[in-house]
C-alpha cells in the first residue's frame, strides 16, 4: 500500500504539471549547487496492534526492537541503497555540505543522520524511525522490501546499534577522525551495486528476493545506466579540458 501511494502521488503530480504546460522531475539532484530531493521513509513495526518501536525509558523511548532494526539498516545500508538510491544521479545528492546524510548513524531531529528519529513522534503510536537515504528514482516496491528485510535481519540477529550512535551532533561539524567512526555511504551507484553483490543473503530470507532478481537488477543497471554514462563526455569536461 505504501509503494502504491508513492506511484499514485508521482502520477498525479506529473499529470497536473502537464495540464499546465509544465513538467515535474523527481531526480535527486537536478540542479547543481542546490539541495537535492530525497524520499524519506518513516518506518515502524506493529504486532497485535502494538507499536514494537516504543519502550518508555530507552533512548527517546525507542525499544530494543527499534534499535536492532536501526542496526540492521546501518549494517546492510550500503547494499540496501542499490534499491533505495538506484541511479547515477542519486549519489550527486549525497555529498557533504548540504542536508543529505553521508554516514550511517541515528539521532533525534538531526539533518546529518542517515536514520533520524522524528522529535515530534513522542507518543506510543507515533514512535518511529526515518530512513533518509532513499530518493524518488527508486522502485518503491523493491526499496520498501529491502529496507524491511535489513531492519528485520537486525532484529532476528540482535545486531547491536552501538556502532551507529546515537550521535546528537551535526556530523559535518566533527573532525574527520570522529566522522570516520561511522560507516560511509557508497560513493557511487556502482559501489552500491558492488555492495549488493557481496551482501544480499538477508534479502533472500523467506524468499522475498531471489538470486535471479538481484543479479538481473545489477546487470541491467550496470549495462543500461552506469557504463553508458561512463563512456560519454560530461559537459563540464569540455569546460575543463577543451583548451588544454
């Protein structure tokens, strides 16, 4: 249902713009020098009507399940991004100096964190996390599935969240040595696909993903997007090197 709503929203926005002689883009970084467009996913798990992410007295009232879920997202984040950030343009948004995160850690109301805890979500029903990496070039059905599988793997394996924070500071204001305590995001789409090739067993639990889907996704994206862009001259290269 969540993925359906993403597709419907994009469809409506494009059609409204078209009727007015305009166009809409969901590119993560369409304009150089401006902040990009993210598609943040708010997430929580329920069982028997109870929000499993709430436990009074924990860090911002997060439960152990929530912290393990966060750890799963952080642990598998680089390969998850092959589905949540599946375009070469995705990684032009994820650079230091803007509002997009560049390392996997969690925090409350922190624009530099990959996993943010909304400050306004204080009640038991509202308690949730927000994964801030994704953008609207994703296939939401694959992206939502990948995020859930990573988080659930964290719960099933009791993965510790300690190496992912919390860090209640702006990451970009810390010395480089302190920033490097946290796992970095992939520097390119090619790198995230390499991570997916190396780290995908968690996706195949219960038959949610299979080897063929993962390999075909990696192959199509590499042959149709990464390689064609690599072999084409970039307009900025003309400005840099034309008169050399």
